[in-house]
């Protein structure tokens, strides 16, 4: 994108389209799936925009084409809502955190392979090659998801989701507080790691392969932390792990702020990857663990739409701050913001869980 647009603000705007359309479409997707029960249709149909989005970005020669392609890939992520719920339905309710962490591991592994390959692909066929291969892989993914046999659901569960029930879920603190905490975290992750850390690496002399490996390192650390979260997280230590992960992310962002060499960026991205690998699945699981199965897709859609606002705002605001103050100063601002805002939200949620013994369901 930096080779096709003129400013860091424009780079951030293109990147932000992913989060924008994720935020717009995830709540409607959750509501419609809960209402109609047509989960398989949305699973298959939701994968198709990723095919078009990857192809358009590979062919795109302007900022407009990149924005459109990026928007299509963002729209396809609405599928993540029913995917998460379907996958969690293979497990008992008390294993929700385990299920969300396990699916996060598979996602991270795919990203590790992708980022580890792009540096070599760029050398082999230029930037478009990776996008075209991505489009082909998305076709394969669509075929695979179409062949999945979904678990049987309880046909006695109510399918009609009323406006009142949606609003009831939306105002639940045990849904909103983890969701907004996740939005704050993703605001920092997408501004620092997925938007402007590669550009800082290039400024410090990193080539195509090193930049690719920089992102791979982040995702390997993320995957390792996902595995840790899957098998070691318990309800009694969730709060402590979240606070530690916020501090770890801030430490990584601050290290990138003062880094004078590429090896320090590798250390910084490792710390931020570990942090993201902890707070992402834990906050996601917290937002749905006390919701009835009949409304869980709606709750998942709300959570993912809220944190997608962070994915949208992070690159966009990060780009403006980078143009105005520089990339390093933006990293420092993000570090302080994430810790200062996400931590109180977790404290409020923990207090809410301590004093509340209400039934999980939604009337």
C-alpha cells in the first residue's frame, strides 16, 4: 500500500476498511443466524467475499481498488461469528474458553504460514502473487466449510430473536465490558503490529524477508500464548492474566518506540504477540460464557462488532498520528492508552462477576 498511496494516513485508511466492515456486518450476521437457523448458508456465503477481496487487492493499482478489496475481506470476517459459535457447540458450556482458544490457535497457525511465506513470494512474483494465492486458498476454504457437518441443535430453542432480547444482550455488562476491553486492545494491536511496525522495520533497513519474518515472529508468539490460554487459563486467574497481558503489550510497544535496530523490533513484536495471544481469547470467552445457547451467536456478533471498531480505528487514527508526530511517538501513545483504558474495564467486569449470581439466560 505504501507504494501506491501517498501518506501514512491513506495507508491507515485502507487498512481500516477491514475493521469497519467487520464492525458493520457482525451484529446483523449474529442476529440473522440466531433468527433463521441457517448457519450453513452464512458459513459458505461469508467465505466468498474473501476470494474477491484478495483478487481485487492483487489486481488493484489505486487506493480506491485497495479500499474496495480490503472492504470485501472485512465483510467476509462476519463469518467468524457463526464459525466461533459452531465450533464452541462441539464442547460443553464450561469449556467455552477452551474452545475459543483452540480456534484462535488454528487461526494463528494459518497466519504464521502466510506471513512466513510472503517475503519469499514477493521476491518470486512481486506483491500481487501472495494475494492471488490467498484468493485460491479462500476458494479451497469455501469448499472445506461447505463439507462440514454441523452439530445437531436443540430444535426446542426459540428461533425468533426480538428487538427486546437483542437490546437485553447488548446492554449486559458481562458482554459489553469484555467487548470494549477487547476493542481497546485491538485498537493498539492493529495500529502498532499490523499497520506500522513493518514500515518502521523498513526504515531501519529490513528487507522483504525480514519484514515477513517480523510478522511471523509475532504470530508464533501469539500462537504459543493461545496454546497457554487454552490449557492453563482458569476462572480464578483470568483477571491477573489479563492485567499482565496489557502490561506486556505496552512494554512491547514502548520497546518498539525506542528500538534502534531490527533485532529489538523482533523482541518487541514477540512481547506484543504473547500479549495478544492471551487477552484476545480470554476476553472473547468472557463475553459469551454466561449467555444461553439460543442467543450466543447474537452475543458473539456484538462482541466481535465492538472489538472490530478497534481494528477499524487503530490503523486510521494511528496513520494520522504517525503523519503528525511520527511512527515512534504513535507507538508510545498506543502503549499508554491500552493499559489506561482496558484495565479499568476488566476491573469493572470482575466486580460484576463477584456480586452477580443471576441466571445466565436472556428472557
